[in-house]
C-alpha cells in the first residue's frame, strides 16, 4: 500500500475517537459491576451490559456515551418493572 492511502473500511478520526469512548465506557461499566456484592446480580448485570453493547454495535446514530448509558438503564428498568 502506498503511503498516505487509507485502506477500505478504515475508521476516520471521529469514528476512531467514538469507538475509544465506547470501549472506555464498557470497561467502566464492567469495573462498576465488579463492586456488586451478590454473584447472581453481578452475572446478570455483566450479561445485560454485554448484550446491550452487542445489540447496539451497528448503531449509526452517535449519542453521547452518558446519554447511551442513561437510555440503557431506562430500558432495563422498564423491562423489569
């Protein structure tokens, strides 16, 4: 590949930065889940977080990460009430 050429499918800077933010958010969520005392609750929350991130991996909208987490929490509460 010649210098200066971007391979097909490469992320642009904005996409790369957004991906880094999302990965950082995912790691923070997993770290917070580790603090939950009950094993069964930790397992549930970890599975829930993993499935929500997988479900939204192809999302084309770019909400702020904090808004994304807030919406995930609201959805989860609606499902379990």
